[in-house]
C-alpha cells in the first residue's frame, strides 16, 4: 500500500494515510489556497483521497481528531517537523544513471559521512565536488548518515521524525537526488542509513494516527515499534514501503538499517525477512542488485542467513567485535563494553570467524552472547576502526587520531584493509582528521534539550568521562565537527592518505586479498609479544602479514614455508616511519625484528624451501 501524497501528474495527487482507529480524516490544503478535501476509509484503516488542482509544492496537513498535523509519510517538510507537508513530483528529476549497475557488495570500500559536517556548507550539493577525489583515493561506496527530517538544522540524523522526508537544511529531495546521480556518474554506489527502530522525540505525531508502538517490548528510546502486535500490518507496511521508496525514487544502491537489535518481531515472518523479500523482488524487476546491510549488536548469524536456512536474508551486517578488539589493542582502553576485549588472540579469531563472541560468556554483558558465523563469507560483514558511534559517543568526540600514535594509525589502516571483510572508513579517517566528531542536536523543545544534556552526562559518567562536557545543543559542538579537508595534502596526513590508497590498490589487485573468503585464511597470535600473523590466499597466490601491537620492537622467528617478498612495511621512511628492520626476503625460521606498532606485508615468491 503506497502511502503519503503520490503526485500522479497533470495536477492530480492521491493522498493516503493509515489511521485505523479514526472515523474521519481530511486533507487540509494550506498553500497555495485553503481547501479541505474529505477522505474515504477502507477496510484496512487507510484513508484516501484523489484530488485535482494539486501541483508540486502544495502544502498540506491532515485534519485528524480536530488537529492539523503533518503527514506521517511526508515526502518533504520544507519548514520544520511541525510545519505542513509538501507534495513532491519525483518524476521531475532528469536522472543520468540509466546504465548504472552498482558496485558488487564484495568489492565495496565504504566511506561513511555526515552531510552537515562533511563540508562547511553542509549540503548535499556541496558534497558533489569532492566525489571525484574520493573515487580517485579508492572509495567506491559512500554511506550517508540518516537524512530523514529532524528538528532544526543540526543533528546526527537518528532523531528523524519523518522517515520519508529529506532534511530541508541539507537541500531537500532535489539536492539528494542530484548527489546520488552525481555519485553514480563518478562510479560510486550510495548507501543510505535508515532508522526503523524508533522515531525522533520531537515532531513525531504517529501515536495520534495509529498504534505505531507496542508496550510488549522496550528499547533505549522507549516503546518499541509495533511489528507483531495488534494492527501491526500498517506499521510493517509503513517501513517496507519506505525501504522501497528510497530505491525507487532516489536510486540508492543499499540501505544500512540502524540498530536492528532494537527491532522486535516474534511473528512467523520477521519484518526484516519480509523487507528483504520485497527489496529482492524490486531488484529483479529493475535488473540491478539492491542491498540491505544491518547494524546489529546481536552477533546473530540468522540476520544474514538465507530465509531457506531460517534467516532474515540481510545481505550483510556489521561486526562490532572486530572494531572493539582492535580499539582496545591500539588504545588500551578497558571501560564499558571494551572490558570484554583486548587480546591479540581475539583479533585472530575475528579474522577467522567474524565474531569473537560466538556463544561465549561476555563479562560486561554478564551472559553468553553471539553465534558461530565462521561459515559465512567475508563480504557479509562490514568492519571498521572508527565510525560515528564509536567516535561521537565519546564525551570529547575523539577520533583515533587523538588517542594513538601515528604509527598506530598506520597499523589500524593495515588491520582494516587486509581483513577478509568489507572495510568502512569514517569521514576523515583516511588522512587522520584531527577535528572531533561530537554529538549535537538543535531541538526546539527546551525541555527536550535539557533532557538530552542530562542523558549524555549520565552516559559519560561511566564511559569515556575525561574532560569538560560539551553542550550538544551548542553551535560550537557542531562547528568543531566539520572536516578540515585541506589537511589531506599536509605532512603525516598526506602520508596516511597515501598508505590507505596503496592498501586499497593492493586489495583490488592481489588475488589473495581480492577474494573475501575465510577458507583460505589463517590467523595466529603470540600473545606475550602482542604479535599477529595473518596468511591469506591459496596455491601460489598468497600473502603473509605480521602485525605488532606492542609498543616495543619484537624479535620473532615465525614465517610460513616458502620464500616471501616484502611489498609493504608501515615503518618504512616512505610512510614517515623510523625505518624498517625487516628483510626484503623472508624464509621459514629466519629471525627478524619488527618495529613497534607496525605491520609488514609479504607476497609469496616461491613455494620452494
């Protein structure tokens, strides 16, 4: 069931809204004239009206229970979350991507960005001039943090009140379409971050319309979305149609589904499975593969298993374990959920099995956690060394740049890019951006602003609490978070950028790195020395990597059989290191010294001893 205002052309528009408990709903046109249009209710609780003399840009509310409220499925809120909704003609865009087929999931190098702080202007169209540089650097997929309409003009996007409406301060529907079209021209896939587990607290009038929430479950944001309780069909339809809407009207290549561990559904067909089936049908009809990528804290392989095997059928999911163990090895931090991580053996397990916790006891959680994902291909997992959550949920918004040495930043780059998984970089990571990424909001409800302040302070009391609290409502919190893009070509920033670029090139050209399988992978650790050895590939196409997470130089005698030729050493002067101590050729049993917090990559030259 299509919902919202669907412009049909020739000044005709169909309005559809779900309000099952009401007997009377009408469309209240407020611009360019005042006009009340009655609606008819069907058996499923949908009110409809086919209206004439409605042009794109027409502003309207729904008159419901005596109030004028925005459309829950508004395609655009040109004023704010409390203002009228606008009719959008999606056929007006002159797309140029008819021959675009997308980047295969297994080839993606993802770049996560926040529209408001990626450029000083903070709009969709101002991102376009930077796309070529991103593509030339090596990125082939950009992931945009949520753009659903939120209160004010400063927000991460997870407070979106209108799931279908594109943020007005970013440039609205037209600006977003231009960005996606331009990205496709540059050969970049575009992933949109969407939030299907809650609505933002300000401007969300959903309870007035229908039972969008259920008291059966609780989430960090309050009552859960109603995916399996009474009248849940209308809620399921709302979100499934939203997923299709972004693919059909904005030509996105993939959706990243936020925090699916807060999506509860005990029905026989999980909402995620139904969504995956509908998206797959749309992809087949359009002749182009479309992807769903889940952010999940569950370590549950069912998320990505095929429906025939009892899974939800998501194409990929995040693996937080990889980030957590790598972060602890690099920083030494052991607070909060980081207390469950910190050994090199755990990182070796993350390389081999995807999840560190695969139904193992997790001390921080005080329970057993996770499932075995060792049989799933590497391209079903997205991994990172930083992301908006891990940086922005720190009180001072510190990136790895602020927490570790330059050598450790290079080691992090190697650990990420040499993994058998889909790597994701957080904007600025590629050159060691030193601006923080803080949490910021611009709610208009002052009581809500104060509640956010106090809530963040409580969170920081037990986790990353050093320093002076920065008010998330302040303009300064937002402005501090803007990238200093020009630093890409300066000193160590440039060296780190070029190292990432080189690693991406190796990943695309070396057969051992190009194939994201875990069958031809071996990872082992020497815990007391904080060394990790990674071997990937088969037959004559193999690589061997040594990673030293120790802050001291380490001597070791580990090497696989054969003769190996060095192709990269992060301690080389080329990468502004102190100089390599490793030989150009490596053979089994040879004693070598590896610099502190460095990695070296060797390629198999011959199998002969």
